[in-house]
C-alpha cells in the first residue's frame, strides 16, 4: 500500500482510499502487519477528512453570516 502525501490529497481521494482500506480490512484480505499499517493509514486519512470537513463547515458558517468577501466560486460572495 503506497502512502500518499496528505497535502496533495483532496477530500474525495482521501475518502476513496479510506473506503478501500476499510473494505480490505473487513474482507480479511490483509495479514496482521499489513492490517496494522492499514489502520495507521486509515487514521491519518480520517484526520485529514475531518480537517477538510471542519474547514468547509467554517467557510459555510462565514458565508451564512455574509462575512466572506473574497470567495470567487459564485462571484457574488459577501453580498447579503
């Protein structure tokens, strides 16, 4: 199992890798050593996903309060 740097993974890629790790572990495909490595990698991915979700939640909160001025995705951010 090749470890990918956390900085380059987007949320969807991290979730897909995490889902594959869970599926492999649930299927009993991994020997003990690989299971431990997969568990560690899964914990890292879970932390990354939680962090990205918290960031997104904070951005949504800011948008809901009309505070964010430089959001360019919609072109109309900051307008109440």
